[in-house]
């Protein structure tokens, strides 16, 4: 699962070596540092220079639920892109986020422009 938050961009998956853990990965170490500081989650940042993501933390599944609760509970903005743009530590990500937003908007527009499939006739009840 990808998470775009005020603390940074993260990818969350089950940790392959221990399925009782999630790994929360980041492209920038500062994102995990900011998340740990803001949430109070106890985790050690692991440097993975050869990995797809350069940094990760390992979190037990139950603690991940608390972390997700923290992230949703800390939403105090009406527009995510504006909130990120106002953050000194995150504003450099706005151009990348806008590209992703644009691609997803295009998917929506494409879906809306496709002809609607004809509804299947219902069988008459006897």
C-alpha cells in the first residue's frame, strides 16, 4: 500500500522474512524520521542502499494499526497538495505528487468517456 502523508511517502508491505511484521519503506530517510517523531512509534530505521526503497522500518501488525490511526487522526487540512506544499520538509514532493494525481485523473476521465455497457436484462420471476 502506498501512503502519501504530510510526513512523507511510504510503501507498506508484509515483511517477507517475518509475516507478523509490516515493513514501511521510504525513498528518503527524513520521511521515516519525521514519521517516528510525530507518531511516537518505536522503530529503528534500516538503511537498504541496494533495495528498491533506500530506508525501512519494521512494525508489528498491531502497532501498524495504531500508526494508521495516528496518520488519519492527524489530518487537519482540506487539500492534501496544499498541505504538502506548505510543509518545509515535504514541499519538494509536490511536482511528483501532481504527476501521480494527473495520471489518476486521466484514468477517471478515460473511464467516464467509455461507452456504458448495456444493462443485462433481468429474468422475469415466475
